[in-house]
């Protein structure tokens, strides 16, 4: 019951920040984009406008007077997009394109208007949209897998559902921001340092918190509650030092210049996918072929038997925490480029999906976490073909529920005796 309540809390927290559909959104913010959509001096109602940028997205529909208003959390550059599919038949954006880049000047309000005219809209076919979203889903699923495998290995060896893993994800992105932007070091050096520090964070958390608690025989529920408290503490420490604004890493806003038929990718997308695949193959080799990897699997299967066989269980758990921290940090860096942007709570935004991937694949199984992550990533993107982007996580969670109804142990999980 406690786990269910925690999951419900995470779900509500994750969806609470989703943009709403209305003629005014984000009125609690100081900076506002406004506009008036008209054709032949007649207002157009129900035309959808989306503002995105700096990790923030909001969508409104114009009111009966054709007016719309969207508040944004910070004074920065944003992309304002008019959804041409919501325009009346025969009306198109005549010039300037359906997406406008806008930035505030001296005032806190910026007016953005689109020039409409008569014409035939050129739409992307369903197949082309499907292929593009499949590729985007695979890319998202791969970076989710990096985080999910760490969660799964930690759960398998210790039984702990680590809610602070979200902050381990954020830590990698924040360290890259610190060394690559604030200190202006070369990006590749900043990423290496961030990964080393992320691994060090995993080692430190186990040495200072989790191992002493394990030695004292603290129960799993108590450990999970400690991880929730640690998550909240780290998250607001990040906010204190880095602020609430979303900042960009170098090269995070590159355009999608690489095309393979209907698929458009940026160099960041390609590099992200290649890095994810290489690292995941390395983790698979580590678990299947190395002595420490085999010991990790043994501890995950049965810690008591592994200890009786001469395996240093505490040493294996320490290595798992280091590996989990390293993978979480790398996932955070790649996610900062996928969003794009680095913020103090970015890890928490995908924590629900990470847990969903681990549960879907099978608790405690690294390869199950990989399979679950790819499924969650694909369905997260594919559902936007039929559902508003605000509800894109719903499809992945529905698939999770359906699969668990027929296979409660997850896709690659094992059945276990209860009682």
C-alpha cells in the first residue's frame, strides 16, 4: 500500500506540471507572450498555440476573440508554434512560417502574431510521422535505459527502491553545466569530470548512508523512506545553488540537419544514440563476461548464498552503486540535450518513467530494465500521434498496467513464491 501511495504521489507530481488547454496559461509567471489570430479581420477560435524552450512547454487554444496568452517562467528566447491543423480549411500561414522565435525586450510582455492567407496545407503523412516518432522513441528509450539499469541493479543487490536516483541523474547534467558553461572548460573534459563525479557520488552515498544503515539492519521500507527524504534534500540543494532557471549546454539547440528519408535528426541525436548503444553493450559484457559482473548477478539472485560462496557482498554492492551513479550521470547529460536544458528537478521529471521501465522489464533484472525502457520510450513518443503531447506519458503507463495484468513479474522477471 505504501509503495502504491508513493507511486501515486510521483504520478501526480509528474503530471501536475503539464501544460493545460485554455486561452490563458501560466498566468502565475511574470513574463507573457500574447497574440491575436485573425483571417480577413475575423477572429479564429480554437487555434492551438504552443510555446516551448528552456525546458518549458505550454499550449493554449485561442478564445472566441482569437486571443491567446501564455506565461513563461523566465525572460529568454522561446519558440512559438501555430498548429496549422487547427486552422479552418483553406487557411494557412502565409509567410514567416508556423514557428516563430521570439524574445522579450524591455517589457515583460511580448506580442506574437502570425500572417494567415488562403492556400492548401502541405501535411506530413502518417507513415512519415510514425517513422520519425519511432526513432525519437528509441533515442529516448536508450537514455532511459542508462538510468533504469542502475536502478534495477541497486534494487537487485540491496532490495532498495532508490527514489534519490532522480537526483543522481540531475547531478551529471549539473556538473557538466558547471565545468562546461560556468567555468568554460572544453565540453569533453567537462563531461569526463561529470561522469567521474557521478560515480563518486554513488560511492559516497553508499559509504556514508546505505552501508551503515544496512549494517544496522534497517528494513527496506525505512530505507525507501530515507531515499525519499534524501531525494527532496538533494533536489532543493540543487535549486539553492543553481536556481530555478533552465540553462543550456553547448550545442543543445542544434537543428535537425541529418535526414534519412522521413527521419530528421541532429548531430546531438546521433551521438546520443551511439553513446547509449556502446555503453549498454559495455554493461552487458560486464555482467555476462567479467568476474565482478558474474558476482553481481549472483548477489542479485541470492545474497546469502553468494556470501556463503565467498563473494564479498558489500564490495559488490559498492561497485553497483558506483556503476549506477556513472550510468545515471551519463543519462542526465544525454537527457539535458534531449529536453533540451538543465534544471534542478530534471531527474525527477523522468523518475516515474524510469520506475515504470524497471517494473515493466522485471524488478532486479538489468536486461529487463533495457527492454522496459525501450518499450516505454517508444510508446511515449508514438502516443503523440493520437493524444495531445501533454498526455504522452499515459500510453506508456497503460502498456505497463496491461502487461503486469498478464505477467505480474514483468517481461523478463521470474515468478517467486509468496508466503
